[in-house]
């Protein structure tokens, strides 16, 4: 990784570091998960667990709404990439500042989700568009792997500190978001040029730009694939604090450490992502979902074991160090500068965020209907779903590989 970084030009190194910073805060809800059980039992006892989970993950709804707006502003040159990143980090930082003054009402959770989700909508589209536009070849795999590592490093820091602060202030996870203001300063200094683009106005001629290339159909397949993964993955973080409380394994601090194990698994997987991606290609999607299936099954079978719980979360977290980076790397070979931001918006903002948003509504409600409030049943049900999904992915990717091989053979002839 270090050798690959040193080979980059100075400009690409700065873009590389920018990607690292936006990745650090890409999963801010992990700072909030350790406090879910405390919110449910102490702060807002009149609301159900799934309602509180939905309020926290509602930030994904605002990602879905804001991501197309960001794409349009970039395409119309109303804002530059510098402007979008500064605005994104500013909105996330404002959520942290706002939590100091307002945090006593349930609707405040939605206010925080609005600010954080809107900020992520701007950051995700712009950051991943930078990855696709500014890097090529082996550089893309390098950046994708490092991005995944720092998403998980950020998740570890946010989970642990969020869990510790939640012992004193239940809204401590929101307070942590104020660190995003530091990144506003970094982006403003490092990126040259204006925050605003050269939007075309009446009586002003515009530089002719090429029409966007139509998106390949495979982009939509990847979008649906990541949606399902986020629905399944979300079960771990949204329920682990409740599971720990029911099994009498500890409090919010333990929940923070438990969530951080998911991130450690993601880091470990991201470190080996590049060589695995070269060897397995899209089959890495199947492998990562199988790891989740094993992890969720272990959470049920060894429910009262702290050690096994940590290992299980490590395996579940490894999926996020492999699955999303593989999709980004594969998509980068399918798109160009005219449609990369659109592909990013669809895959990594709309569908990914929708999966995370709907995970509590889908999985918590279905498993409650089938097996009551048992977190063990919820984890095992999710493990079975992961196993079935892995099989489906295997056959779909196999069909795509045969189709692409046949098309390549036809071209040679």
C-alpha cells in the first residue's frame, strides 16, 4: 500500500488523502448504535426498538434525497467538487454542534439524521466520483482497499468513543460529529479553485460538454446487490446492544467495543482486498456474504460467549471490507467521466443507503413477527438469508462471466 501511494503524483496523493478523510466519517451511525438500548429503555421508553432504530438510520433516507441533488449540481457546474465536500462536512459538523443545544425530544433524532444524511449525500457522491475519475488501473484497487480500511478505522473510533461517552451522555455519538468541521478546513485549503462552478446563465456561452454515456445494465445489478447486503449487514449493529443487554454481557461500553469488532474485521479484509480481487473478481461478493452467514450463525449458537460474539462480529464486518470495494472497482471499469457520478449516486448512495435505512423495518419487523423479540432468532434468520443470497450471487456472477467471455471471444473472431 505504501509503495503504491508513493508512486502517485502529488495531485493524486492529495486526492488519495481526501478519499481517506471522507471515508473516516462515512458510517457515523456506528457512533450511535451503542446507545440504542439506553435510548429505548431510559430516554425514549415510549417508543419501540424498531422505531428508534429507524430514526437513527433515517439519515440514509436523506442520503437518497440529497445524492441526486449533488449529482445535478456537479453536472450543471453550480458547485465544484471542492464546494460539495465542504458543504457535506459542514452539515455533518452542524449535527454535532446542534446536539449540544437540542436533544430532549424524539424528533431531534430526525433533525440530526437530516443534517448527517444530507452531508453524507454530498460527500459520498463527490468522494467516490473522485476515486473513479482521478485514478486508473491498479490505482483504483489501491484506493478502494484503503478507502474500505479507513471506513472501518473511522467506525472503530466512533464506536468505541461513542460507547464510552454514551455512559454519561446518551447523545455523545452525535457530539462526535463536530470533528467534521476540521475536514471542512482541510478540503478548503487543499483543493484549489472556487467552491462554486461555472453554471451557465442567460446570455453566457458554455463550453460544449460531451453527453453522458448510458449506464451499463450491470450497474443496476450491482446496485441491487449492495442494497440486499446493507439490509442484512444492518442487523448486527442495530441489534447488538440489545443482544448484549439481554445476555447480560455488559453495557454501552461493551456495545461500542462489539461494534468496533465489525470495523476491525472490515480493516483486515480491506488489507487483503487487492490480491483477493485480482484472484476472485466478482466471486469475492459471494465469499464476503458467506462470511456474514457464518458470523450470524455463531451469534445464535454461542449467544452467551463474549469471545465468540467478538469473533462473529469480526466475520460479519469483513463483508464490508470486501463487498462494496469490489463493486466500486468493477464499476470503475464500466463507466467514464461523463457518467461516473451517476453510477456512484445509484450504487453507493441511493441503493446502499436504502438498504441501511430499511434494514430495521424489514429484518426487525419480520423476525419479531416470526420469532418474537429474540435477538438469537433474528441473528440466525439473517444468517440463513445470507447463505441463500450467497448461492444466488454465485450463479448470477457465473452467468455474467460466461456472457462476457463469450462476447470477448466473438470480438476476437
